[in-house]
């Protein structure tokens, strides 16, 4: 549990999706059925310590969102990759985000930058395709990604890393977006 516990994503259709976890660039929400997750990109805090203007950082984060969506579209149209990524379920129509006390914290996010994925069960770990002990199927996955234009897999994570049949990878992009710090 962390300070984000109790956050709720409100969708335009009126449904409420509870917070489940976070990454470096996004907060992740999961529907009540445990079928879908919503990855919502975080906005740079106002008056942060960064040297770079907030507007620049925000543009970079939106770019990051776009390259991930492009990557899911590519992966979804390749039989091998599609079997090893969660199903991409489109963009979410987010109305707002509220904290546990009901306060609107939408300004902390890029509200239009939210995509929906099939929820994967279990725990994820780093893909780590260059590790000495990286399984052959992980190396094959990465080669196929690169061949199709999904060039950024450095930050990717994987569920079921040691299972050649059922492993599934998340958090990859068509290109690397460098943050200026
Ligand atoms: N499809 C999914 N199913 C289940 N959990 C997920 C899924 N996508 C993301 N998560 C969880 O959310 C965490 C953060 O997501 P991630 O895409 O890695 O965000 P970031 O780009 O901020 O690192 C993941 O490490 C994972 O635990
Ligand atoms: Mg991640």
C-alpha cells in the first residue's frame, strides 16, 4: 500500500475503477471483475525540481503514451507477438481521478492518455533479454519486436518469464523516449 491507495478512476460512462499499482510513468487501475487494467499516464508535478519546463516534460510523456499504443497495434497484428502480449482494448474515456478523500486529482495526470489492456494474472518481472540466463523464447520475442519496429523493450516486464507457451510482455514502445534528466 502507498499514498495512492484509494485512488479512483472515473470513466465518462459513470463507472469507477479502483487503483491497483503504479509504474514510473503511469498509475494502473483495475476493474472490479479483474478483467481489464487502465494505464493512465502521470503529469509532471507543478514546481518540481526539474530544470526542464513542465510543458516540455508533459509533451515527452504524451509521446511516450503514443509510442506504446503504436507498439500494441503492431504487436496485435503479428500472430506470434499477439500471443505474448495482453490484448489491447483501446483508449479509455476518462472523466476524472479522485483520491481516497474524494478530492479531484485529475490535474496530476494526462487524462486523455489512458489505454486499456487485458489484465494479466500473477507477478511481473523485468524482461531482461540480455541477461546471461535469458530464456531462448524471450530472445526470440525481442528479435521479432525489433524486426517489426518495436525497438524499445529495455523497460519491458513479463508475466510467466520462464514459460515459453504462456509468457506475456508489457511496457514496450516503438522507440525510446528519453527524459531529460
Ligand atoms: N496488463 C496488465 N495486467 C496486470 N498488471 C499490469 C498490466 N499492465 C501493467 N500492470 C502492472 O502495473 C505495473 C506498471 O505498469 P507499466 O506498464 O510497467 O508502467 P510504467 O510504464 O509506468 O512502468 C506493472 O509492473 C504491472 O505490475
Ligand atoms: Mg514498467
